[in-house]
């Protein structure tokens, strides 16, 4: 007998706003966060756009009541801000009243500081301030966020490339279903770094104009940064505390494409399997899905593979869009960022457009939503997140009956 | 109780690549590597036996380590039984072999790694800095992704199932165990390839040396635990386990439960949590035949083990294992391998020096902590 998983709080910081209401207002007014790189000096400045959170490290420190710039990486600070908002919006005062845990996700952890350290270390192995490297590993940001929130229960971190935070939400739901925890703060955080920017650039999958998902002339993705967290609670917590949940996580699934380390299979096998598993768990038919927040990176390969998988499962394919045209691709945070946006879709009865779309892909019959659509009854939203290593994840969020 | 028995999770294969000659599974710590050192290196096998020859050169070392351990695990001809390959194929509901591994494909691959693919991370980062962001090639960036080990195993054997990677310090492997138990108990998976891998590079060794993690002077690893001091010795390794819902002739042991404690306040709190953990599994401290401890010879951190043993496990036989594998974030996976082999063999190898002889070998509790922050308990039983 599957137990229900409720979402009772959400928090987000991204290129389009530093909390839920400012993110919603940007979505509603079709304001993209993609722009020039300002965070670090790079050869790619003025050439490759990114979607940065429009706050300096000092501003982020101030927002979290901290001042020590070395102790907290940008990844950690973004995570603290989004996780705090999620907990506050769930009306939680004390994180120790229920069996609670924190599951975060990140792809490069404290790389923004490691880059600084490593340059000096390469010159001379006894150089480089250790304070710039102690936060390198992925667990560091999670432990700091846990301490910030006062969580002393289960604390863990996932890293499965671009599906990381969809997977932390999934594991959080499984921990509640299995009875191990009553409440989980689950999501992810990542900042834009020179490392990832140059990494994706070597793959030649960064679009100089900003990403154009599901467009015939798409030329790659746009990197973004940010953090987002959901508060997942059990039926027991919601009933006992008389809470009004924002939405329910009714289905989820992860599958592996097992085709290539970075490219998706031409038939979208992993995507197909992940969506099928999620639909099966939710007990929904494909026709029940009202809106799909696609992974839609804007790379030639992803959009074709994902599109083919959508056409195989859905007939007709429901309205869909890639909100990465607003937020950029926030890597380890992307799944959670899009989970928050999916929940906003349900809450406000709105679909947010694929901002840069103009030409249909010749291989596909489907076209994304390109204008804001309001006053809908959105009952079920499906959100996809796919990563390197063929890691494909799907989450389904549903309106509370 | 009966339902608890039905839900047991069996360890039906193991593969362990470590600083000791453990990979072949044929001997059980009879030949040993003893070195006066502060750094134990995992013994690299001939990777061409495990990885397609065209991939050997480009594939990062941690990935090769993981693939070798995983492949050994899935084709593990455990003592006194026929090779698992044929058994796996004959098993009801198992999928056909794939990718030339000659074995059944598990329903899921769940791994843990503390630092991930650091060799490739360093390579890409170094090239980027030295060449000022020019003339970069993607291979090391692609391989630097933390889930590459689990992903490459899936790719090589054509496993389309659930594939998760946990990356949380001393909880990396433990989180993977917890997820595995949940997937098996929920019935979503019948078989899981569970594993951990961490590699040590010269640079990561050097950085952690500057942080004061290691001994200043080399020590004989085999006597590390009898000679406490400041710092420990660095290690690395990859260990994989085939977990299944059904007992097989190849079964080593059962994997019963896992628990993680984040920053506990005192050794009393840890002891209390251990007692609760055992109660949850219908056991008391008297039922534990062997306490396998994550001692690493660093007196700053080993005192917790002394206190917990004294508080809670007065009469229980105990021993350490990190003199064999060194310290790293997923070293508990070597501990699990050792416990698994002890339960199957029903004997403790001589090199694992036991305080007090156990009267039997039915339940083993593995208690480990990473730098006093991430504490974990893993419970195993004789099948």
C-alpha cells in the first residue's frame, strides 16, 4: 500500500529571483535570467552567456547572516538560502520534532573555491590556502546546510550529474515511504564555475545565443546556477499538524539509458523508461498529465531523444516547455528548480513558455508552449531531468484533491 | 519474526579491489601486503581482463577499479559452489546476459564515493589553469562526473535499471546501502549491485597531508593499530556486493540494517543509538559475536571506539581493519567485505587481531566513523 508523499514547503534561488515569489513573478512576466558572465574572469566572457544568481558572494553571506567568505562556498550559500525558505514556507519552527533529514545534491560541490586553491597549489604543492580546499567535496555544503537548519537526523548527498536533485527528491520520498523518516528537506545546489563552463565548452554544447530548447536551430545549453529544496512530509505529519500541502509527489522513476557516457540514445530509451516507471507508480494514464516541464537543455541530442520518448509515450503529447530558457541549466540543482516551477504551475494554474522558440524540429511533430497560459486547472505535472552517465529521472507532481 | 525472516537481504557475491590481494576471491587474506608507509595503494590488476582493450587507456583509474570489483562480484564463484554465472542465468526472472559480462544484469546499481573521480577532476582543472582555458579536451571533464563509476558499469553490461550515486563523506557507502535495502524491501528490485570506490592521487594525498590527516613518519601498516599516534595512513579501494532477495548457493551472509549518525554529541549518545539499532533488529549487545571497528591508529579519533566498546560491548570480541586498507571516505566498504567473508568462512584471518575470541560467528556489527563527524553502523548475519 503506497503511502502518500506531500510537499508542504518550497524554496528557490535562481537567476530569475532569490525566493519563490520573485521567481514566480519573473516566470509570469517572461523575464529570463540569462546574461553575461560576471562571477569570475574567463576567456568566455562576452561570448558564452550564463544564468547567474544576481547577487555577489558578500550579498549571499549577508543574507545568511555570515561573514567568513572562506568558510562558505557559493554552492553552500545558495543552498542555505533556498533550504531555509522551504523550511519556513512549510511552517516548521523546530526541525527536531519529527524524524527529519536533509538530502542535497550537487555536481561540483565547492569547486568555486577549489579553482582558486589549485592554481596556487600547482605552482608549488605547499602553496594554496587550505581554507579554500576544505569545502571541495560534495558533502561539505550539505553538512553546512544541515547545521544551518538545525537538522541532526539523516544527512546525505547525491551526485548523478544533471539529474542529481530529482534523485534526492526521489530518495527523500522513499525514506518517508519506508518509514525511516517523517520529514525530508530534499533538493540541490550548484554554482556556475570556470570548471563546468569550460567542461561543457569542450563538448561544444553551449549555445552562444542562449539556449533554444526544442527549436530546429538549437545549438546547445546555457549554464545556470541556483538551489531549490522541497519539504516532503508523510501523511502522518500532515494529518497531525493539520497542514495544507502545496502538492503531492505521486510518481517517480529513475532509469539508465546505458547508451553512451554523455549522449542520449536515439530512441530515448532511458527517458522512456523513467517516464513509464513514474506513470506506473502514480497510477496515472499518459492522458492524465496536463503539462510537462521537459529536461529540454537545448542540445541537439537531448531534445531529439527526449522528444522521441515523449512521442512514444503520449498521444497526443500534452503541452510542454523547457523553463531552462529562464533559469539556465543549473546542473545539480536543475531537477529541484524545475520541481518548484512545476508546483508553481499547479498552484497558479499556469504554463510558462519556452522563451526562445521559433522553428519546429523537423524530426518531431510536437511544439513547446511559447506563450504564457493562465487560468488552467493543472492537476498533474511531469518533470524530467536527465544527466551524464545516461541517468534519467522523472517526477510527477499532483494537485491535492 | 517470520516476516522479518522472509525479508532478509542476501549478499550473494563480492568483489574487492584493495591494497591487499583481495580481488581474486580465491584466498582470504593469506598473502598480505606489509609496507612501511603512510600511503597504501590499491593493487591494480591487469585491467584488460575487465575492460574492453580500446577503453583501458582512456578510462580513469577509479572507474577501472570500480569496473574490476563489480565484474568480479557479479561473476564471483564463491567458495565451494559452481560459478554464479550459470546460476544467475537459471534464476527465475533474471534477465539475459549482456555486454559480454556473461552474467545476469542486476535490477539496480547503487554506489557511493567520497571524492569521486579526482584524478580526472585534477587533470581537467590543471589543464584549464595551465592553458588559460584554451586547448582543452572533454575526456577528463566527462569522466570527472561523480556518477561515472556506476554509469560505466551500467553501460558496459547494458543495465537500464535504477542507478544512484551517493557522495557524502563517511556516509557515501552507507547511504548506498540504505537505498539498496529500501529498493529490495519495497520489491522494486530483486537484485542490486551495491558498491563503493575511492581513489587516492598524489595531489589529494598531499593536500590531506597538509591538513594533518596522515602520520608524519611511515609505519608498518600491519602494526598500525597497535601503535597509536597522531594521524593515520591513507588508503583507497573499490568493493562491490551483489544483494538479492533470495538465498543462493553462493550466499555469503545477510545484510540486515544500516544506520548513520551525523555529528553525535558524545560517546554515550553513540552507545545509546547502537543499542536502539540492535533492538530494532531484535538483538542485544550480547548477540553480537564480533564488533568490527573503523579504528585507524589516529589517537585523536580512535578514543571514540574505546569509549563505545567500554560503555556498551564489554565482553564482545572486537577488531579493526584499516591497517589493511588505509583510511578513505568509503573504507567501510572494505570492512563490509571483510565481515562478509568472515561470516561465510566462519573464521577470522590471523592478521585481523581480535581482542577476546568470539564463541561463534553469527552476527557482526561494523561501527565506523569518518573524522568524528559521520558515524555509521552496519549489521550483518550468517545466512
